[in-house]
C-alpha cells in the first residue's frame, strides 16, 4: 500500500493526527517541558524514558531506542500491518482512504477474498469431518494418544480430510479452490490435495485461514504436507500458532520457536502458550522481523540432532540484521530422540520451563559454535575464528550490541578490531589507544537533520553538492534533502514515513534510535557546528586527493587553481 497510496495523502494523514492524543489513549502520558513522558510500552523500566513530541509528531525511548511516528506506533504497539495502521489513522482523522488499485486494475485484497472465503469454508468442513466422518476414528485415536483435549483441538481448529480424491463439496466454486491450493488441476480434471490426513489450519495474524498442514495417518509421504505457496500464503513470512498466541497474550514476554504443528499444540496443552512454528521452511529474516514486532525475546528450540543444529544456525544467520539493543535471542537444543511434545509429556511443564530459562544467549551460542573445531591456542585457530566471526558480525546493525560482540571477538583472538570503523562511519571511531573518540561529525549532521528536518534550510546549494557526493553519508543526505524540498514544514514523523521503504531507511532508523540529547533551542547551533566540521573534513579530503595526484601526475589548470584556494592562496 505504501507504494500505491499517494505520498501527499500519507503526509496529510500524519499531519492531521495528534500523536500525543493517539499514544495517550493507549499509554498515559505526563507533560514534561515541551514533550510528554511515560514508562516505555516496549520494554520494562521504572523511570519514564519514553518521550513524545507534539511538534515533531514523533516518539523516542531513551532506554531501548524505540522510535517512530503515529503509523509505526500502531504497528509496534497494536501489531497492526502498515495498511491497517493507515486505515486506523484515517478513521481517527475522519477521512476515507483513496481508492487504490494494483497494476492489473483490481484491488488485491478484494481479488483474494474468494480465496479466503473458500479456505474458511474448508476449515469448517474439515472440523466437521473429524467429528462425523466414519473414517475419522483413526485420527481421533491418534490425537487422544498424543494427549490432546477437545478444548485445545477446538482452539487450533484441528480437522480431518477424509480419504478419496473428491471429498470437498462439488458445488464449491472451482477457481478459488485451485487458487487456494486445496484442489490440484491436472489434465482438465481436479482432485483434492489433502486426503486421509489430520488437518491443521494455518491462520495469519488477523485470524484468516491462509493454508493448511496435513499429517498422514498411513504410510504416505510426505508425513506432513503443506499448502503450496499462493497469493494468500507465503511460507517464508507466516508462522503457525502466532494468531492463537496473540489471542491469549497480546504482549508475550518471549516467543518460543519450535519445528512442528504438534509441538506448538502440545506445549499449549501443558500451559505454554507462547510457541510458534515455521511452516516447513528454515527460519527467515521475515519470520524474525515479525516476531520482534510482538516481543523482545525469541527462544529457538530445536532437536538435538544434526538437522536441529543446522536449523539453529540458519535461524542465527537470519536474525543477524535485526539484533539491536533491547532485543534478545537464545537457543536451546533438546535431548537426543526428544521433541517438545514428547519431552514436556515426560518431564512436565516446570522442567521444560527450566530448560527454556537455561537456553544459550545469542552471543554465547555464536562463539561457542564457531570455536567448536578450532584451537584458540594456535595462531591458525585464532585467525580462523577472526575470519569466520567477522563475516557474521559485519551483518549486525550498527549499535552497542555490535560493538560488544566485536569486543568479545577481540578478547578471544587478541586482535584489535578496526573493520567496522572503516565500514560504518556512523559507529564510534577509536583512537590508537582504544579510547572512544568524539562522535562522527557526519553522524551528528545526519542525526540532527532527521530529528529536525527544517535545519536543511541552513545548507547552501554549494555545500549540498559536496555533502551528497560523499559515498557513505551522501545517499541518505540526498534523500532527506529531496523530501525537505517537497514540504514547506516537514516534521520528523513525516520524514520517517518518507524514508520507511527507501534503501536508506535502515541507516536512518539506526541513527534515530540513538536519539538527540541536545535541547531544542540548541539544535541549530549544534547543527551549524557539525556542518562546519563536515565541510572541513570534505575540504581536507579533497586537498589530500589533489596533493596525492600531483605526486603521480600533472594537475589540470582547474585542479591547480582549486589546490591554490584550498591551501590559502599559496602556490
């Protein structure tokens, strides 16, 4: 929707909404100077550090770094999707969303409605078949053997697909049956995808049935069969059990990721209601991103066999780009031959909870795994660790967590790390003694622009050209100036929305997480100082380039004149 709704409409919508009123209705705020404060709704704290600015239409937590505008608050606090958040804000503002269409000329949500309808009808049909079909006794016996109660079966809407090639009602429309993956079309004839299987409806966060998983009761393969990828069902983005989890607890302290449908259901049967499962695919970055919208802690729980360790490592790699301060990921492996279902039935809930509490932190798991086959007493072992870990740490977002991980790597290898400083100018530079230097002038400049876009008026056209040519900070500065040129009175909330889906958006969000401690009245002076420092850096860099070139080749007339000016008129 972000790419289809007019930018002017989104800007106007954010401008109409008073973010203080929006947040205060959900998290009580207290006036504090020119801002409003509260205890942060996104992490536990005793002293309020969550600040909301009516002028900026922006919020920022100085504790965990959570920040954003009205749209992102609804997405993070109420777990709404981007389109849902826009719909909520439009309703509050008393305006209608524009009629937007896809490139094919049809509303994509409307075009999928028959698919959602047929999947819902199928879920009800399979539930009824489990209850009434004569051949369902084997399925019932299996579920009873696994210890499932009727209450849990109803909560997860477990059903049964009877044997036979055409068990689904013949009067159902064929097109959505095929689109949904319930029916396979071959040689102009159709047959049911799921036959003689226990059926697990897969629901999205809104509770809509988007697909099914079916477990065989015979010798058929595969043992578990999932719906195919469809427009409604994206395996790499959806998680089984997430809807049910959020129904029981909208703000879970943690979320446990397990491997299968019955693992989720068995844990819920024993009172552990915070488990989800991936859908026959490896854990993806999209999975992790979605989970971090609802919790600050993810625990990956996998089998103790080779496949389980491979799955855990894939989950670790998928999580790297999202590991910021305030978020936690841990790993637990089960005893050989056990899965969550069998182990919790054997040990009970309390023992299983203790295992979760003893799960390895991300940092320990990463370095322990990398060191497993290395001898750190040798130069070769430490060099191998440095190379392997460096490739992973480079994928972490800039921040305190990354700096601490790099420090741990340095402690293990005895090497002083300089890689991240050269690759990420916005991270803290370090002197030869290891002491942290003053924050980067470039970072100060961009951060102040993000928090007060009107400061762009202080940048002359000549300086603009120099700033945007910078290979590192230039693209983000160009994007900010592009927007401030469009709006007479841009707010941070509007700019945040403009940058949301741009290539520079992630860098902007990382910088905004750090916040700005400078009082509002001092921002202009600090910005001018940062601008002067940046211009000096640009000037020195250009001077060095010209001097280096003069040692290797002859300068052009214009370059000689430029060098003369940069050196204060000296020839």
